[in-house]
C-alpha cells in the first residue's frame, strides 16, 4: 500500500557537462539501465504517494524514461533560476495542496543508493521531531562536498558549500551526502526565502538548514557508513567505478544463488538478466538485456549475449548473439554470430564461423561451420555442409529458403532464395541450387572437370610450380 505521508522528488535537471557527451549524463547506461533508471526504480520500491521528477536538459528524452519507469508520476520543468533549491521549490508546487507529509529528495545521478537504506533513513527521521533530516558521510577525500557544521547539541547547524567554505570549515571531515527528508510544511514556508548571493549564484537547497535553524527548528544528520552508496556520477571515470562495484554485487548475488562465475573480474551481467542454478559462466562473458540462461547451461568464454534465451545444458562459446533462442542441449560456437531472429532447436548446432539471421534451425539439425544462414527454415535432423550460403537478397527484397528434415547438403553450396529443399534430399558439393529440390532427390550442377595438361609449363615457365611439375615427371 502506498505511503500516504511520503512524496519523493528526484532532481534530474542537470546537463552533466563533465561527461563530455552528447548523451545526457543521466541516460548513460549502468548495468543495463540509464543512471537515472536506478534512482527511479528505488523510488518505485518505496511506494510513495507522490513522485515528482525535475527535468531540464534534454527534457523529452528524460521524460520518456521517467514515464516508462514510473507511469503516472509528475514531471516538472526547471525554469531559468539555477540551483537545487529552485528545483525543489518547483517540485513542491506540483504536489497536491492538501499533502502534509514528508518529502524525500533524491539526486538522479546517485544510482547505488538502495530502497532498504532509504527506508531506514525515513524511519530515523520519523522517530524524532526534527523539521528535516539529511544523510552525512565521511569520505577519504571530502573535496567538492558541502561541509556539515554541527551545533553544540549534535544537531546540524548549517551546511557550507565547498566553494564558500573557510579554512576551518574545509578541515571538517563530515560532509553532506545530498539526500534530504523534509516536512513539506518546512519546505513551503522557507524555500521562497532562499537567496542566490553565493559563489555559484544558485539557489542552494543546503541553505534550508540555516533557514530552519533560524526559525527555531531542529535538523538532524544521519551518518551513513558506506559512502559509495551515495556516490554521485559526474564523469566517465566515476561511471566506470560505479559500474564495477554494481557488477561485483550482481555477480556475488548470482554466485550465492548457485551460479558458477569462473572469473568475476571479466564477467559483466546486467540487472535484468536471469540465471538458473548450476549455470556456468566462463571468463570474458557479457550477459545483457533480458537474457535468460537455463539450468546446466555453459556460456563463454569470450561471449556476448543480448536479449537471448539459452536452454538447459546448452553450450555457447566465443559467440556474439542478439535476440536469439537456443534450445536445450544445443551447441553454439566457437566464433558464431547470432543475429536477431535466430532460433536453434533442441540438440541443434551452430558451429565455427557461422552467421545466422532470422532463421529457425530445427531439433537435431546442424550448421557446423563456415556458413551464412539467413531468412531460412531448416527442419529436424538436417546437416548443412561447410561453406553453405543462403543467397536471400536479390538487391531489392529478401526471400526465404526452406530446408526440409533429414536433408544432407554438400560443402560449398549456395541456395538462391526463394528455394525449397525437400525432406530427405541431398545436394552435391559445390552445387548452386536455383530451383526447388523434390524430397529424396539429389541436386547437383553437372559440369565435367577439364584438365589441360602442360598448361603450367606453357604459361608459367620458370616458376616454382613449373619446376615442381617437371621434377614430378609431369610438365
């Protein structure tokens, strides 16, 4: 049931110039989700009565992500007045006038802060009688953070931004983590009074602490022991650090659930991936998107799967696959390329240097090596010979190839679509199949081999080939 006394404001208006990217900072990917997507997921888990996201830069792209993650939540556009204080002021104006609960303020670039930690923070705030609570931390390097100045009774007296701090304030080790919980009445009473006469010329939300203290209200600081939980992402170096930490947690979770990950340092798994017990992941593997891997399957080494479905006991090694379905006990790779629409049946095989696209290969059928199979259906129990190509494109349109069941195609075949190879048919080595092959037939191109004796001596005199032929007694 929603917490009727909780509203959440997510600050997502910044451009993120330090990323040096055409992509908004909050839309950079982290374990398969945009950075802000993690914050939205956490907000959703807290089940607040109201959620408001403040946007500005690339607002339409961000708004689309917000609407997909939290349908029905509010989106507010920050105006020309800079600063977090102004962003929150506009967000509060979007809340129902009769809302009289607590407002949790989150930053869209802090993706690792989890719902359980925030639930504890909310509980601590509600256990007291303060007008506001804020998270604090003591990082090894406090550079850039606002310093926490405490009163004699231990409550928070004020927050001093790094650029505005004096030397004795810079020496303080406790800093503002940027996560706040206010009674909505306090915000409504004091946000409009915040000023912009500071080094940045912004309306700081942190000035709310001094405003509340001046009004006689208490503000408490809630220390958090693991500062990485509230680490913001401002550049690509910090993004990679967050990605490595989150990936390590994801892998550990799967290991504890019964998945073998041989080398966690070279394995990357998105949050949306699903793995069954007794799956084995070998080094250099990336599992992305909605990929699922069933019990007993082995994936890797050096494999990337995006939105793929891997059946029980299947083996997929040194493969790049997207939107492919691999049946139970099937074998794929090494060096296979599975393009979207590939479906491999139970006990089937897609082998070495094989590319497939928009094709279904039936139970027990095999494409062992050096082939391209596109826009094709293969029945059960068939074997496609080495070097086979389905010529599916006529320069304008794509066409289908149908290979029946228990077909045996020779090496170096070309199936010129649209064409159908009947059940039980054979095709000879080197055959170009341009018309349908009836069931049980042998298709071959009749072209007798000619040997022109003496050709090398006549046309390549003086070469190593000519000398070798002469020495063998054949000129």
